């Protein structure tokens, strides 16, 4: 295993032409452009990952070589399947590409499992169960000459820092793989994991790769994104390889680029959720996950969510969130112990923990589609989105502190905000 490309830095800006040259160089290192390619990029919920452009470049390189098939399997995990409009916006017009939909409940290839003894050890005894290693069947069939996993390295609430083996094992993973890995991260503690690579969930993913996925020869194309001086999102790093070291090198840059450290807690924060990306609290609660280590006790977090229309991306998970709500870790763990339906949907239980403030600070969701009754029923406060947008206009606001006493974040999925005192490497 090796690193093919490791290019980037804190102030680097990688242009489209440079991306093309770097990807072409990486493919040449692997023996050239193969006839049959499967690309596994993120979906619309990672719009700012630049994975759409990277997928287009890979397609153009393949098409120019007169390839046989270029298949795209969006790594949607538990998310809703992409619509034709989302596919066009995310990846552009790729006329010869074939798109496939991942179903986390069926159509899986089972490799084996991460043993319970290992999970018990890495969790410090907090959980004791095996974690099956199952992914979409297309990855295990041996049909493709090359499988390319495309995505962004960014702080993450479940695994610590996203991408690498996560894009495959979670993004195309089976129900039990996703359920148990998410619950492991929630029970182990988000604040122990976020922004770090030496985590219990990452160790499980590394184990699964070393014992099972390694044989597939998947090559990981990983971006590190940042914001330029004019506010534009730019690529700071591009890393291509098939091993843990490649991911670690990308993660090191992400920690430099995507973590914002604060010296004093935020008494009031306002977070905007782009309606193209965020239609559920399952995703929109990144506004909570990514700011919780920065929020002051008794502080207020206002989440502007004009596109929010549901709680879960999946109908069953949506039902469970509505039933149990975001009531805190203790209440959720008690509910898991007492209810088989949560035991069978541990990722939903994990999300209930993730979305709670544990009573430390207040969350106000400003929505249009989800009603005040719906929002308040799961444990949040509510405000009419039009009134909040009139006060906090995302068209004119810039990220950071504002004179009238609030901190603004335009894209919570692109970083992690934390007090220096609450974050230790």
C-alpha cells in the first residue's frame, strides 16, 4: 500500500488544471486509465467537498481513453437517494456514466466482522458487540478494474475526522455496520472523538480495511477544503492513496485548515443551513455537533433552516426521532435498554445523543416546513424562518464575530469550532 499523491498546504490553492494533472499522475502510477471504473463520491449533502468536480475530471480522463464503463455509486449511507436534479448539480453532465443507488438494508456483500473483543477494547469497555463488515455488493463482485473512493477529509461527529475508509464502510455500508459504528462513537463520546484520528470508530474502520477491504484495492481520492481570503471555498490539499498513512497526512492538514479555536465560549451563535444540502435534522444537526465544544453554558444556538422538512433521511429513523426526541445521553441510553426498536436502530439512537445539548445550551430552530409543534416535540425551541432571515441575512453576513454579540457560521459541515480549553490533541 502506498501514497500516490500528497499535495497541499495551509495556504495552497489547487486549481482545476492542477487537479486534473494530479489525478492523471495518480492513475498513471496505478498503470494507466482502466476500462471499467467505479467511482464512489459523496452525495449532495457534501456539496462543498469538491467531489463533484473531481468526479467530472475522472470521467473526462476515462472518456478520453475510450473506456468501457464509468459507474457512479454515491456514498449515501442512510441518506435519501439523490434526485436527477441533485445528480446534475453535484456531478454535471456525464452522458456515458451510469448511476447506482446504495441501499443500506439490501444488496450487500458481507466480508466478515470486527470481533466483539476488539470493539470492547477500543471502546474502553463501553460496548461489547461484534460489528459486521458489509458494503454494497458492487464493490465485492470483482467486475471493475479500479474502484475510486472520492471525498473530503473534514472533522466529523461519529468517526473523528471523515473520509478514508469511512467513505466505503459507512457511505456504502450495511445497516448493522452503520448502526453499531455510530452507536460506538456516540457512547464513547463525541467530544473525545471530533477532530481526531486516534478514535475508537477509526480503529474499527482500520481493522475492517486491513482484514477485509484491503483485498479490493480501492484507491482513495481525498480533498481538504478551505476558505480563501475573499470567502471562496478552495482546495487546500489533494491526497491519493490506498493506505492509512495517506488519510493521516490529509487529516493533519484538515486539522490545520478546518478547526477554529476560540478563547472564550459563544453565548450566542447563528448557523445557516443551505437548503440544497440540509433537509433533515439528521444532517442539519451538524450545527449542534460542530459547535458544541464552543458553546457557553446557558448559551443560545439559532439554526436557520429554510430547507428543513423532516427529522430523519429514512422514514423509520424519522419516526423514531419524533417518538423519542433529543433528550440527552442518559435518557436515550435508558430508552435503548427498554425498547427493542431502538436496539434494532442504533444509528438512530446515536443521532438522538448527537443532537442533544445535554441541557447545556438552548437550540432554536428557525423553519418553514416543520412546524413549531413538531420542532418543540423533539426538544428544541422554534422560530419562524422568515422573521429570523430578516434579522440574520445569509446574503450579507460573513463568518465570525459580529458587533451585536453573535458568532455566525455559514456552513457547519465545513469545520469544527471549539474552545482551546475543551480540545486536546
